[in-house]
């Protein structure tokens, strides 16, 4: 039972590891983080299996540099490892929590490095769509989010994308776009609200929402 | 609502797009504003979904190894923190709101097992107990909630000898009552007591035959006064 793995007051060493390894694939992301909080290395490995690729893709988009992206991902996962006990109290979904850490690290790094800037931020770079080894789940999820983004008014989408993928602060964006700060703020706000509504809408098919099957 | 500018900053905050000064101002506001906390939880979820959009290659295998290796080198930073009450109040308020929001928008679909709920309760109790009882005879404590629900956290207890278990007792007056069993790991044990801990009682742990006994047969190895 999961109780043994979660509350884990019995079994040690070899036996414990064995039990955990068998159960990890079935655990929700949230249960994994609960194990992380208990210092289970296997849980960290499983979490990386599920989110490493997305994390790396995001960090690469923001940093536009493979080595820096690796740094950001590494720091984010280690930060998750250290702060997992706090996650449990915060009750966001585990995926949101982890991806927020990744984004934060990448943005911190890009601001420190003064990298990127001025490049178009839509769409992936040429020749990168050949990612044939990624999961169907990830592809579906990407299409769903892209679909929602496309339904936003252009200016709102631009503000959100430049902020999230470009790592620009709202005042940098105001400068860059030559708009008053207040305009940028409300574009982000209205845009995110709309995006939330769009993402909540049932997609018609079954929603790939359980958030754990990134490798299936 | 967005009558004043600060609420609107929730979006930029969720996108990590606030300038450092604004960020500090906003965080101060956030700590006191339930509606911003609620909005933020939703916006964070939306922002996290944007992470799925970029395409690209898998990370190099060495990255995984490096992360796991670094984690192995870090001694348990993963101890449930006994944080200051102020912090806890803030996070649990935000947590409650976030949970409600998540339910509302159906993102909480990942079904949480009862085990996990129990685990969360345990951790929540440890993080913010009504009373925290120091153990004498071992390093650790018993965290007791308002309702008497209790969690024992003890570190550096050796594994129970073969054929034996640690048994927890709640002793009221002179009567010890069974309150749970555990086997002991080398680093840290966290055990939820199966019995409430009233004021004035004593929580004690003895070594007993595996499976436990109805009344203690040995002297307590450690105890705490409630």
C-alpha cells in the first residue's frame, strides 16, 4: 500500500528502496513530492522523468543557451528537493509548483546573464520540431495551450509571451513596446484571465489533465 | 477586484515579470489579501501551462545524473521544518485558498489518495502544532493539534531489533493506552498517533514484540509530557 511508502515507518535500506521503486510510477505528482519531502531519492528521479524534458525546453527557450538551461533545470530540481516539505503546505499542484521553480530560475539567470533580447519569441527555432521521442501527452498539451494562446488578442498574447518566455519585466516591456506601463499591466492581467478561461474550457475530447503521464 | 493597481500586479507576479521593488511591495500586499492569493493560484497554474509550449530536444542524460548526484550530497535539508507561526499562518491561508481555486477549476483532478491526505495532515500538524512537546530521552518532539491529534517526530532512532517494534503509549493517570507502532529508521521517524493526546497525559515509547502488546512490558526509552 501507498501508506507504507508514504508514512514509511517500516522497512529500510534495500527493502524500502525496492518498495518505492515499484510504486513510483503509479503515484500522483503530489505523492511524489510528499516522498521528496522525506528525502526519497527515487522520487526525485521519477519527478525528473516526468518533468525534466518540459523543464529543459522551457529553460532553453528563455535562456537560449543549452548550458545555461541545464544550470537552471539543475537548480530548480535541487530547489524542489530542498523545499519539498513546504510544498505540501502550499497546496498548489505539484506540476505548477515545480514548473514555477524552473521558470523562476531561468528568468533569474537570463537577467543575470543579460542574454537573448531582441529575438523573435514566437514558435520554436528551426529544425527543432523533430522531437520525435517526446510523448503524445506532451504534444497534446502543447497543442492545447497553443490553441488557447492563439485565441488571445495579439497584444495580450505578446505581453504574456514576452514576459514568460522572454524574461522581461513589465517595465522593460513597456520600454520595449513603447507603451505606458499601465497598458502593459492590464494586457497581462486581462490576457492571463482570458487564458485561464480558455484552458478551463473542456477541449471536447478527454482532457489530458491528470498531469502525470508525461512519459506514457 | 482591480480597483487599485496592486491587484493587477498579480498577473506580472505569476509570470515572474515584476521589477524587484514592485515584487517586494506586492508580496507584502499578497500576504494580507485573500483575493490576490486566490487569483495568484489560478494564474500560476496558467503560467505553468505555458511551460509545455517550447519544443526542443531531450536534456542530455548527464543532467539527470548530475542532479541526482548533487541531491545525494545534500544531507537531509528535507527535514520537516518547524517554521515560525507567522510564516505558517500565511502559507496555510494561501494554501487553503489555492486548494479551493484548484478544485474550482478542476485542475485538482489528479486524484489524491486518502493516504496522501493523511500525509498532508501529518505534515501540516508538524508544521503548525497547537502544542509541541519536547521528548526526553531522544531527540524530537510530539506535535499536538487543538483536537489532541498528535504526530511523533523522532530522529536518530536505530531500527528496532529483529522481532521487535517501537510502541507508542498515551498514559493518562496510570493507564497506558496503545497509540501506534513503528520500526525505526536511522534518520528520522514521523508517526501519527492513533490516539489523541489530552493535556496532562504522557506520551511514551517502549520496545515491544513485533505487532505490539496491550500493556507495556519494558521501561520507556523516551517520553514527553503533555
